C-alpha cells in the first residue's frame, strides 16, 4: 500500500493491485486531492517549526514556498504521479 501515514502511524492509502482502490483515490471525486492538502499543510507546519527552532521569522508566502519544495511534499507528488499513471493504465486496459 502507498499513501499517507497518520500521526498515529496508521497507513491510509491506495493498493496499486486493486483497481477499485486506485479509482477511489484517483478517479472522479477521489481522495488524493484531499490528502494532498493535508500533506502540504503538514509540510508547511514542519517548515514553520524548523524556522522557530532557528529563531527565524518567515512570511507566510515563504513558508508556502518552502512547503511546496519540501521532501515530504515532493515525494507525495512523485508517488501520486506514479499511482495516477497506474490508474490510467487500469482504465485503458478495462475498455
């Protein structure tokens, strides 16, 4: 399974071997976009915490930029890109 790990360590995500799971995540009205926002918010808070530890003040715009280029968020984008491609392959092969 791939996807998102909650703060309690529970993995929530998609199963690349299950077309229904892929559709639920990446099809119309899928969950991936909702979780993308959670991952981005988490990355933003991580960047805010790092700045606080450095006693550095950052604008919200700078925090947004740092969050969008953070390893956490970029990895989410890469993982979901691969998963979306796999879902598209499932759709094409099903016709």
